[in-house]
């Protein structure tokens, strides 16, 4: 039995499959970014997720976890594998950044390619023929995280604040913040932004800004295009390093067809084609786990794709 977990910043999913990728059990959980909830709470949530799997046997042949917020260094992988062994019983335990798991799932069964992650945060990540992983972006909210839901909302927030100061005229954007959060003057804006909840609340505004752009609001269209250009710049750099032009994607921003098509257009202008992901991040975690016990092929990937 192989266990795969996508421990994301918004929600978590766990699945158990056999060596052929056939589903044995599936479970869902809440946010599990250890940087937001702390290591102890992270382990509790992973333990609870595993316990909720409806299987009798709890020792796995292989287990792989995509960990939101984790680093990419070998020491990070070893640290989290050891940490997870406290709550997961498996002969082999592995851990990677959740964006790495998203990459593996998105390009499967290929082992070379690039994945654009655009959710609350952003990263463009690729893997070369030699198995080397390279990433661009993923800066985090303090640096604005361009190319993400937070990045878009962060820029919208600033232009709305300038509108309140009468230095801009993005009234439709400012109206969103007034309607959603009841903020109208400069003091309201500053109090909101420096509150502990502003990161997640700001990111939730992104679909509204994209909708304004889709409906022709020039300020919103400019903000969306700026985020897309950041992503394309990441793709160009990562593509040169990993020597691949196979580009796929993952993340909540791609729920918007407008955002997806505008990004597709900009990528085409640079000679890239945006390809639909084969599997979500949970599928990537499962593939990493299965690869510890057997070679992954197209048939196995199709078995996972049939239920995931």
C-alpha cells in the first residue's frame, strides 16, 4: 500500500493506492502549512488525516507527502521525512515541497517539464532530464508574491488605497474592498492590512479583480496582465535552465478561464504552449510514493487519473 498526501495551505488530501495506482482509500482535511499553524499542529493534522483513512492496515510500503512551505534542500527533505515518521508508519517515507508534488502530477508520465503554480502563492518549477529541480517565484506575501492570488490582490489593494488618497481613480476596485471588508478611509486600509488575517483575506479578493478585468475595467486588466507577465518571465528563465518547453499548471487562479486564456496568449507569444495538467498535486505525491517500489508508466498514471 502506498500513501500520498497533499498538505496544502488551503486544504489537504490523502489517498492510499496499490502499486498499480488503484484507489483503496481517500480522506480530506483542512489547511496544513506548518509556517501558518506551527509544526506541532501540522503533525496533528497529518495524523488526523491518516487516521481518517478507512483502511485496516496502517503501515504503508511507501508514503510521500507534499508539504506546503517546505524548502527544497536535501536537509529539508530529510528533516521532514524524520518528522513525519512520528505520525506515519511506513517502510519508506519521503517529503517534498507541495509545488514539487504539483509538478510531478501535472507533467506525468513525463519526467521532464515545467509547472506554473498560481494559487494563494506562486511558483514556477521545473525538472530537468537529470532530475534537478529549479524554481522561480515563491517569494511569500512579504515580498508581494507576484503571479499569485495574493500578488494580484496586494497590487489591487495598493491602487485602491491610492484611490482613497485621490492619487488614482480605480473606483471599482476600491468598491470591492469597501463591500467585502467595510474599509473606506486611509486608517481603515492600514488597520486592515497590518492585521494578522490580511494575507488570506486579501488573496480571497483575486477572483473579484479578475472578474472586473474580464468585464473590461482597465485598472483591473492592467493588474492581471502585470501578474501574467511575471509568470511568463519565470517560465522563460526556468525553461532555459531545465531545457524543457513542456508547460503545465496547477492552482486556484486557473479556475478562471479568463486568467488561463490571457496567460496562454502571453506564453504563445514567447513560443510556449500551455498544457492541461495530467494529475493534481495529490497524484504527484502518489507517483513519488509508487516510484519507490516500482517504475511508473502511462498505464499506472491513467489508473490514478480515472479516480482522482
